[in-house]
C-alpha cells in the first residue's frame, strides 16, 4: 500500500498517526505541504531516518521546489509527476490528509 502524506508535520499530527499504520515495505510519498517532513536537518529528520530503515520514502519534486526545499534527508527519493503515477499504479494508495 502506498501512503501519501500531504500535510505539514509542523501543523498537525497526520504524519505521526499514519506512521502507526504503515507496514514494513510500504512506500511513503510526501507531497504538497507534507514535503516539509523530509527537509534535511529539521526536527523530523530522525523520524524519517527511522522510517527509511524499513520503507522506501519519496517526495514529490515539484512540491519540494515550490517550497524552496533544496536538501532532503538522506535516502529520500525525489519523484516527478510521472513517478507519482508509477507509484499509484504499483501500489494501492492510502491518503493521509
């Protein structure tokens, strides 16, 4: 199952709630304001690194660029819209809004 998280972890607990349900191996895609979670060196970096131990983590590149995020936590893959479509085709999406 593909988990998509589109809200900033600085504004609400959506990411933390989603993390309780994510199973090992499930890909996680951060998009819209959710990309703030994967910015390198912020207070969520350790959480993202822990998630990366068992899950592939992606961030939508156009959303990173739109928010001026140039550096992401090591191991997070940037994907464009085509990559987003590929992930949705490969995995059943589960959106955390």
